[in-house]
């Protein structure tokens, strides 16, 4: 069966520090991968999606970036965190066109101080 | 108009009650629809897909009205464990743009 792993679960980082969040998927090949952010009390905002290795689409301009170095690995990065980057970051995967919905990782709760 | 709108609630209902949530979407070309459940400080989990003919999964019934561009979720015989936030989700053509509603909070009380 397919599983998705995301770490760390919680992170407290100072303003201006770098960020690297990693997500890996097992049990499937060539998944579509997504990074979402959920601010406190808000809906999910799509940040990036990827349909294959090295293919990244950005939905929202910001100081974050994403990379997909391997088929089942998706990384979210920042060179310098802002206070506004605080939130709940969720990685997700889906099949071809998401017609069966998404499966989310357990999320990373990031607090920038 | 927001792309996907939900009543934020909260809905406070006693155990055993029937509760219904509605969700409207703005893009008439939207192709697939889902309800997700999100527990406090946890990731969203797929509850059920919503099919054009309507579908049922135990105590949960989902309906889609394409003409009026809304979907609904009905929960019968509410349990304490149903307390959560319910997210309405709409996939736009192409499948990569998935819009999540902000969610409706449900509290089921003994």
C-alpha cells in the first residue's frame, strides 16, 4: 500500500534562517506531489506541485522553493524564513489527475520566531 | 466570490442528530469533488468522493448539484467521534488545481 512520510513534525526556526522540509512516498511510481500550507484557522493553500522529477510548478510567488530530485521525493526549501512563513505544511500525493483525491502526510508545524 | 465557499460553523449537535453541510463552487467546469475530514492539528483525510448521482458510505451521504454548483454532506446518527472540521474540495479541469474550502467545524456533544 502507498504511504507518505513527512518530517519533521514540528519545527521552530528564527527569522532569516533556512528551511528544508522533506517528503517521501512509498508504494507508488510517478506520483503527482504537492506542497500545501495551512495558516491557523484558514484553508489549505497550494504552494507547489510536481508531475515528475525536476518538474515544479509554483502557485504562489513567495520566498519558498521546491525540488523533486527523485521520483518519490519532494523537498520544500527557503533560504531565509519570514515570520509570515509560519504555518502547517502538508505534503500530498495523488494519482494521474487527482480523480481519486489526495493522500496527505502528517504535516510539519513550522513556527518562525 | 470565493472559489469554494463553506459555512465555517461551528455546528453544535447532540449525539444521534442528523447534520448537513453545504458547499458552493464557482467554476462550472470543475470535474471532481470530495469531502475531507480534518481533526485538530492533524492532516486532512479523504472522507468520500462525491459522484454526480450521489453516493452513500454508511452514515454519510454526499450529493452534487452541478446546475446550482453546490455539493452537500449529510451525516446521520452523529457520533462523538464525528467531531472534526469537514473540508469541501473541488478539482478543476486538468486535475492539478485543487481548491480546498476553509472547512466547517462540527462538534458532537453527549
